[in-house]
C-alpha cells in the first residue's frame, strides 16, 4: 500500500474529513490534499506529523549500495 492510499484509508476509517485531519495533525489542508493525490515531493517531518495520529511513520530504508 502506498502513502496516499494509506492516509486516505485511515482518514476515512476514523471518520475524518481532510479538513479535520489537517486541523488535528497541525498541518495545512493543502499538504493533506497533496499527499492523498500522490504528490511525490514533500517534507518527511510534516508527513510524519500526520501519520503519528494513526500510530505510523514514514522511514528511510537504505538499500545496499554497490559501487561499480
């Protein structure tokens, strides 16, 4: 499941509008809308601020890098 689908599913499961989610998480409505629309560039700290409401966080998973 991708981030946009997860957020939308959790928001609906908790009977929240996008406006409610923005207010409860302390971020702007625009950010909530952009995440749900699949925008690919955004600040991880703001994304995690929203995901914290649902007991989740976005993390970085480093893949093994082979030079050459």
